[in-house]
């Protein structure tokens, strides 16, 4: 080997070692950086000068299958977390079985007050207690229903936020795709841009689970699990109209609430299902209305029980009893949102006329009657415990309330189990991904090898220099 060949070989080795040390230091520095893919130097023999090495490129190491599995776990976790948070909020509205402010506890307190008042109908204090407990029950049901609509409204706003985020991230990924192509055409490494794109894709994936399809020149296309094209060359524009307020009467099917569209074309609900976005749609359009319907049924049953024909003989047909629809008698054709409108008859309401003797003498009575007559109070207590046929089964008022409270508690247990499983799966897949990422111990070992290679090539350069000096001295 000639001196020039040896020198060229050593210089190419020094260049490769210097570049390798930079890559190792970047790997170690970004070991915990989200989206970072471990870099490695790709070398080949230099066929041009006949000796030494040349840098072919910088490889970004990743496992597409593992990344796809981890993204699927991310989307499932985001969905499970959303449902769990919603159900925890609903439990705060209806209460738990052991909560003294729960709907079941309010109903039990009202029932007890009726029994107590019936034992001493002349007691104004006990009649006032009945009125207060009835008002507490009606207010609790109304507050729970209002809370459900607030949760639906929050979901609607979050959907709008998610849509804005997705449109922004898709536009940025489109721009990064173009830059990666340009960088690759110039012969440089676009690994840093790929890292940035990975982070943006992960953000979209938690909102809507997506599939990543490689395209030419380092670009990628994005499709939802439901088959919607989100980005293939150019990004789509996702459309959604947020509502300023959400009421019990508003639904997506009748146009009261907005759905999604892609570039102005209506989108099927399943096209962007899964992840946090799908969970918010299910809360707004399914879970929220379902709980609202249960509360409306409870309010309807409560009003109907105290409007039973013959119960209060002072009332004419169509006049409101103890519980009312915003002061009116029950209209069985307009029960949607009834729970929100549930109130106690203004004649006995603590914030109304406060003439609680009507509980004993009848809501149609003009003046107080016999103070020792407990017939109506006993009738109230009996009708509250009476079994009625509803939804294919016989239930009491207590059964209906208990079913709602127990149903929410059961749903929370299921949601918590699903969240726990999703969190475990996500953590495990993240661990596996990290294991295939940057191993700092291995990188330090590689750095030691690079240092020895650098030193060996430096010694060759020094030896060539010494030989050249000796030749010059001859």
C-alpha cells in the first residue's frame, strides 16, 4: 500500500469515527425524547479511492409493527380514560349507594318524612319537613339532569378542540413530508424531521386511531381505522360545528348537533371511531342521552304517582299535584327534558307560597281542613311505594332510583377495569419500544469502539507523517 493510499484510508476512517461519535452522543442525549429513533451510521468501502470507508447514510432504526401496536394501545387508553372520567362525573351527579346526598338517599328521606308527618298531621313542623324533602328530591333530580347536559356540552366542545388539533397536525405533517423529500433529494439525512413527524402522528392517533402507509421519497399517508383518508399527498380538512349550548332535546339525528365532514362531505360515524374523539361522540350522542332518558322516566313516574286519580280529591283532572312539570301537570307527550323541569308545587315549595297545610288537606283546598286528618299523607306514602308496570317490569319509585345509582356504579367498575387493562397494555408496549430504542449502555460501548478506531486511524496518519518527514530528510 502506498503512503497516499494509507493516508486516504486513515482520513476516511477519522471522518467516519468523528461522525459516529456525533451520532452516539445524539442517541444518548435523546434517549428519553418522545418520537426519537435511534440513529446508526451506514458505511461501505470506498471504491473510488480503492481503500478506506465512505459514509453511505444515517439509518433511523424503528420497528413499524411495534409502533403500530403501541399506537393502538394509546388510542384504546385515551378512549377508556375518557369514558372513566365521564362515569366518575355522573356518579357525582346521581350519588353512590352510601352517599347521603344521592338520589336514593333523597327519596328515602322524602318517604320517611311522609310517614312521620302522617303520624302527626297537625304538626306544621312535620309538614314543612315533607315539603323540604320533596323540594330536595326534585332539585337533586333536576341538578343531575342539568349536569348531564353540561357533560354533553363539554364533550361537544372537546370534539371541536380535537378537530382543530387534527387539522393543524395534518397540515404540519403534510409540510414535513415535503421537507423530507427535499432533504432526501439533497442527499442529507431527514431523521430529525421523521422524529418530529412521529410525534405529530402520535398526537393524532390518540384522538383517532390511524394507520401509517409509507409512500415514495420518505413520505407517508395516513388512514383512520375506519377507512377515512386523512392524508395522502395533501391533508384533508375536517369540519365540525360546535354548539353554544346543549339541551336534552338536541340530538345529532335531527340536526340539532353537528357531525363530522371531510372536505365538506358528510362522514359516517364509524369512519373516525375509536380514540378520544369517538369516546366524546359516544358520550354526547349515546351515554348522555341514555342517562337523561332514565332521569326523565324517574321524573315522569314521580309526577304521575302524585297525580293518581282519586288520590287528592280536591284536584280536578289535569291539575298538578305535589310534583310538577315546571308548575304544570304531566304531559306524557313531552317528557324529553322533564327531569330538568321537575319542581315541587308552588303552593308548598319552600321558595313559593309555603302553605304546607295543602299536603294534608289537598292542593285544591281553599282553606285548611281538619288538622288531624292524615288520609292524604298516608295516600302519598302508599302511592310512593306502589308497584307500577314500566319497561316490561313492575317497579316502585325506589326501584327506579336505585337502578340508576346502581347502574352508574356498575358502569364505573367496568370502565375502571377497562382503563386498568388499557393502561397496562400501553405501559408494556412503551417498555418494549424503549427496549428497541436507545440503550445508553450499548451506546457507551459503541463510543469506546469509535474512540479506539479514531485513535488507530490517528496513529496511521502520524506514521505516514513520520515516514514523509524521513523521506524529506534523505
